[in-house]
């Protein structure tokens, strides 16, 4: 099958439908009408000669052949992006697509100014295309491995086959409770480890129980899939939970949250950069990594020389 430009466009629509598990998600992402999305899927099926997916009351479902086409399309689009990037570099231009993955609620982290890097790319590389995905660490690693993302910044994880994991920085987390919790009105000097261990905790499964390292006898009575969910449990006044200090700061300032045993119970959450092993970075990915390293160096310098901040 000789691919035409229209086939690539239809493949792009098909990939969006699969990634969003619905035609509606693809419509919103691509800015197309329902009929346009349906047209592209039908056109691609006609070109290939078989059904790619089924729609019905049970929802969206890929056919076996559709799953294979989607998997193979990842290699195709990676190659196209690499070609575009290489040609752009010959013209001394930063081009191509950058698909970045992040965990939730990093926007309040002054030490990880992704918005400033986005601004730099928009200014220095107007031809580059950016896509930002917020998801769980496991999902981000999976997407990098299968070609759905180019780079992700996430909490430290176990080695992952085919991925390069590079240490970036540490994020400080404290144990928090909210107004209404029995410990909220007590000074740290009045709180013992045994009292804390007698309270109910909310934890994130992907943290591998690191959140209970100072309180081994504590009860994890609730689990949260992400940081916002964990903050909701804490805000209920019924649970203790670890949150990044930058994320909890606004609630602390408003008198809604407080840290418990702040000096002795802090934990460090190492963050890493994940990319595919042995793959030549595109010009826009290389630019992103250099800018990220620059901001990390700048932050470290300011922390070492606070008078210059």
C-alpha cells in the first residue's frame, strides 16, 4: 500500500480515536465534526480493506487488525517525526513534534517551570508542535515505551526495559492534616509518633508505601490514584496524607491544612526524566532537555546563593 497524504491524515484521526477511546474525544482534540471523524475512519478502512474498530452501546472497541494497525502506526509516526526533525536541523531550525508526559499537580512547583520551557519553545521554535499529557507514572512509562510519548517527568520508579531513566531532582513532601482532624489544633511538641500511627492514612499505591516509612504501624485505610484525590481525602479532616509542600502551600496559608511533625516526618520524592533508550532525540526534544537542564542548574544556583534570588 502506497501511502498518500490523505492516508496519513486519516491515520492521525484513527490514532486520536484510539487514544481517547471514543470518536468524541478525537473530535474535541482535532477540532473536527463527528461526520469528519467518521469519514476519515471509513476512508482508512476502505483503503486497507478491513474494519478497524466497532462502535455500539458497549462503547468503542478495536478489532484485532485495528490494534495491529494502531501499533504499527506508532513506528511510522516516530519515523516521520525524526525525518521532519532531521530536515529541520539541516536548515538550522527546531522542528518536529514533542509529546511530553507529566504527573498531576506539578504546575505549582517553582523548581519545575515547565510553562517557562513551553514559552521558550514557542519563541525559539515556532514550527515545533507540542503535546502535553498528564497521567499516572505507570501510564506515562508505558506510553514512552510504546512510542506514544517522547519524554516524561515523573517520580522515581524501577528500571523499565528499553527506557533511559535519569535523575532530575527531589521533591519535598510533608505529612498533612486538615481543619477538623484531631491533630490539627495540637502543636508538634504535643504529638507523638504513636498518636500519628493511630490515625487513618491515605496513600498513593505507586508510592510503594514510602509514605509510611516513619510510621510503620500506621493504617493505610484509603488509596488515591493521584495527588488531587489524596488532597481531597486530607481535606475531609478524616485522613493524614503526604503532599508536596509546593502543592499544599496555598491551603496552609489559608489555615485549612497544616504539616504534622514537620521537621522529622518529611520525605524526599526523587523525580526522574524518562526517554527511550538508544533513540536519537529530535531537535525539539534536544532543545527541551537542554532548557530543562538550564532551569535545574539555575534553581540549584539560587538555592545555594539565596541572596541572589
